């Protein structure tokens, strides 16, 4: 498993949105449970796609899904109840059949974690498909 | 909203199974987060149906779903990390279009919570259907 | 278990906020999993308290917690991926040792569910305490 | 981020346990939501530690926590409602301040995913500590 470059790009398409830490996101250590950051990564992907003009809901409505084939996260500092998480999301890699969307999550200026997911594209029979052209167009435009 | 009788029946069909409290089930108060008991209620319903010979998966495979139309829970004492939850489940009510499945959750002899859910039955177009005959048969046999 | 009046009050303190349905909130029936609404109820309580000037984090920082002693929800229509949930929250009842916070969740004008929770107040040794005076003041002012 | 060797060891300490996929674990694509496997990884870690004679609860009761500093997962085939997940867990690496616990999850003979987490050890003030001697002893005995 090769983890693609996770550093935030200096230019190009990226999206920032905020999510509040709820009590149910924390655990008995008093901090956010490690698996829950992956839910915010999904929120970040979803908001990145919406902001780019290709909401994931429109992909789903064409009978396509984008299953995660790899995911990873590096935790730097804890997040706590009521923290206002700043989630930065960007496309870190685009290949024929997979796309990597990466994230950094901050509380204020403090880095909480960084990570991402590699997604494929399948139709409703489960057959692998090329990444949707609308997504490809946007990414290529952004990176060109 | 009328909450049906939640007391554990003295006789008839009931199912007992165990679930371990994981760290991710707890919150920053050091106890199980209140919403997570509803996940174990679902586990209890699922195991009750399997034990009764009508696994929920077989209902789903006929294109039917049993959406929850009401749910409730009364919390008595906290559950903590690594507690071994004893989940007792039974049918508390059966009507033409809805079924109530109730639960008590214990740690050892200590009651943690009691609650349940009223479920309807819908087909894959979302149309309301009568409760599946296999379920009805089992409940009626158990209560007769 | 007596379910307090859940109808939205015609006047007085209430709070509205929005949450987006994420993929992880849905289940294999294609709709929001029933337990997840309780997480949004918690978000609603939290935002109601913040808007009222007594954020729950300030209660916690005094070594107090407000455990849920009862919760309930009545589901009317499904919510789906990417729906923008409008969560209305208000104090439905205030007694010496418990407070009921109720909610209605809408997608547009369509009611998705209504429900709530009764909360107590305990200190960090688990001993029951009266509802925090700051909360009492706000509610009494709002209802007077 | 260097992902340690994830291949299942041919010998030495490993633990197998089972978890049932519940409806709440699935998403609208009809399969298990990607973040939920991390909850089962935690269950796997927990059961591995219990089976090794050092339950995580005993670590916590000494005022220590083992926060996750990295996590990763490679998804091969989907898991679905009611699948009986076989979770294999083992220690993949032990250093002075971190331990890597890796997992493979199967449904029958079919590999669903593989992944793991690197954990550190901190005391209740958040200060980094060496991995607990009881854990070290067990791992070194197992690998010797």
C-alpha cells in the first residue's frame, strides 16, 4: 500500500468546510475516537465534489458508486468535544480507475490529523468503471 | 406516542445474546453514548428473528424492509468500556401493520436500560405492507 | 415512561440548525439509519444550549455531565443521502432534577421525525444534582 | 507514513474472533461503510489483548491510554448485512514507544479487507510513555 503525497497543494482546487465535534464522536479517553475522522473525510469529499459542481448524489443518481479501496490517517494532536474542525480537502491523485482525495483537519491553526482515501468507480452491478468524466474534467482543468 | 408494555414477559419467545462494549461506543463522560444502545437493540431484533427461524436477511431478500416507526429507551445505570452486555429481546406487541420488539440490557444482574422499537413493513417501492406471514406465524404460535 | 408534549411551541426559546446527511448515516435500505437521528438530537441540544448562552462545554468544564435518562423518536418520512436536515430544538419541560429537550427534524417542509430526551445532571462522582442554575434561569426567562 | 508489513504471520501470537454485520454498519450502497471496519479493528485489538492476558481495560485502570497515531485499511471485497466477519489480529511491529496491531477480515474464505493501526502509550496527563511492560513481555515471548 503506497500512501500518496498528502501535503496540501500550494495551488489548485481545494475545499474547506467545518464540522463540530459532538459528544457522540468522543470516547472514554475524552478525545475524538480514531475511526470518526474517516466520517469527516467522507464529509470533506462530499463537500469538495459539491463545490466542484459534481455532487456525489448526482453520481449515485446515475447508478454509480465510488467505493473506497484504501484509506489511511495520521493523527497528530487530539480533537475534543465542541471543537470546530476545519477540514481541507483536495484531489491528490487521478488515475484511469482511481482517484485519491486527501484531507487535513485543523482546530484553529493546530493540525489534528491528515489522511485520505483512494476511491474506485463501480456501476450498480459492481463492475469497475473509469472515473466519471465530469470528475476527470474538473480535476484536469484544476491541475492544468 | 404510546409506549407499549416493556416488562419482560414471564413466558414465550425471547432471545438472549451478548455484545461487548468497545471503546468507540463510549463517550467523553466515560460511559456508553446514549444513541448506541439503539444499535444493540437492532442486534437484539436481528438475533431474535434469526433464532425464531425468520432471519431479517430473508425478509430483505424478498424485497421487503422493516423500517422503525417509533423507538424509545429508558436508561437506568451506565454501561462502560469492556462491559459484556446481556441483551434480552422479545415481541411485545403484534398488530396488522406493526410489530413492537422490546429489550432489556443488563451487565450481570444490573439493569442498564430498557426500550424498544415499533416496526412497519414496506416493499421496495416504499408501500406499506402487512407484517410478513412468517413472522406472524411464529409470534402467534409463541403467544398461543 | 411518559412522553412529554412534543409539539413545537408557538413562542419562546427555540433553536434551528442544519446538518447534512452523509453516506455513513444511511443504511442498506437507502435511508438514514434510525439510531443516527439521536446523534442529531444531541447536536440540536448542543446548539440550543450554545445559542442560549450556556454551552454544554461550560457545564462539562465545571465537572458536571447531563446524562440522558430517557429518549424517544417517532419517524414519519425517510431522510436520504445529502438531505439537508433542519433541526428545531426547544425545552419541552423543566423539573428540579430533569430537563426535556425536544426536536423536530425536517427536509424542506417535510417532517422527517420528532422526538427528544430527558436529561438529568450528575457531578463527576455520578451523584445526581439539580439542573444547573444557568440553564434554569434561561428557561424560566424564556417561558415567563 | 510507512505502512508496516500487513501479511498475516505464519506463526506466533494471533487472535481470531467474529463480529456480525448489523444494518447500522451498512450504507446506501448496500455494503459496510468504509469507516466501520476501524471499529472492528479496535474490537480485534481488544480481543487480542484480552486473549494475551493484558486486557486493555487493565491498561486504562492504571491511568494509561493507547491512542492511535496512524491507521490504514485496504478494502478488497465488500461485506454485507448479516455477514459473519472473521477478524484475525496480530502484533506486526513493536518499538520502544509504539506498537502496530494488524488485521485481516474475512467472510468465510473471502478476504474483505486488511489494515491496522500504530498505537502509542500516554498517561492521563497526555505525556508519552513507553509501551506497557506487560504488553512488551507478551509480544517478546510470542516472537522469541
